[in-house]
C-alpha cells in the first residue's frame, strides 16, 4: 500500500471516528449555559477543524480530485437512466426549494419569523444573537457549505465507493454510510439533528452524483445554513430577550413558540 493510500485511509478514519466528537463537548457546554462568548468559541472551533481537515485532504488527494465526482461504473449505471435523472431532478428541486423557503419567506414577508421559531427552538443554544455572532455565523455557514461537502461528499463518499483504493461499498452503500457519518458530525444537535442531517447528507450526495461536481451541493448548503440569519434575529425582534441570550442570564425562563424568553416574574 502506498503512503498516499495510508494517509487517505487515516483521513477517512478521522472523519468517521474523531470528527463527530469534536463539536459534541462544546455543544453540551452551550446547552448548559449559552452566551455570546461560548457561541463564538463554538463557531471558531468548527471553522478551524473543518478548514484544516479540508486542507489536509486537498494536499493528500490529487489536487482538485474530490471536486469531480467519479463513481465506479458497476452499480451506478442507473444514474444515467433518463427516467431516473428526470425523477431525481424533480425531487431534488422540490426538496431544496422547500429547504430554502423559510429563509426566503422571512426575508420577503414582514412578521414571518415567529412562524419558524418553534423549529429553531431546539437549536437556540447555538444560534447567533449579537451582530458579532451573526457575522461569525455567516463565516461558519460558508465554511460548512464548502468544507463539509468537500470532506463528506467529495472525499468520503467517493473513498467508500472505491476511489483511491477505498473499501468499495458501492454507490448506494457509500452514499448511505457517508451520510450517516455526516449526521454523526452533528451529535450536539441530538438524535433528531443526527437524523435530519443524515437525510440532508444523502440528498446532497445524490445531487453531487447527478451533477458530477460539488458546485451545486456547496452553494445550496451555504444558503441553507445562511438563511438562519433571516429566520432568527432576536436583537431586532426582542432586544430584552437578546440581551439575556448574549449574557447567558440564568434567570427564570418561560418557553414560547419553542424559544426561551426571560419571564416577567421574579
């Protein structure tokens, strides 16, 4: 086995066995007490390890190779069937249109944000509040869209499918396995978060397979993460709540619409 093959195997082992735990401990601390300082630390940690991992893969693999999706011919011929490509295009278009609709709705319709607060409530501990946090969230979204697609779809999915002397799980096996690993990278979001991100990972992977590159998955991934800024803006909608969220005030809280707010009681 060549040195490059060993290094690529180590990269895969890193994504499968180590990366899922990197954000988990920080996420658990944020669940206990979430404030501006803790959230900024979480964003910066995620940005650092994602870019570092993506850079390592870029250096070890032939430059630009993960960008082009090259799948084994055996078992992947159905991707070229006209009926499958047409059906897949319709389903993917519907899915990503629905995924982006909340952000677009919040931007276009005044007062639409409260409709989405319940869905965001379970992740409130990690969502940006202050202007500085929102700027770092934008950078985190850009990083996640580029680096996670590069790592999980560009590298891991193709590696598991047999490229670069990987284990040859076949297209379906590689798509499912890499998506589960991607979901486990969001353990800090709980079981529901792992499930939803695993499903998203499979759809991003299918989009990469049908288009043959990472361009579309990267763009859509960035936009889906960025739309949180349109859907969640407590400093604009409720300054008192925003101040408590920034300081991590442990006072008495009441839950409304899935979002914690400081209660008016003593």
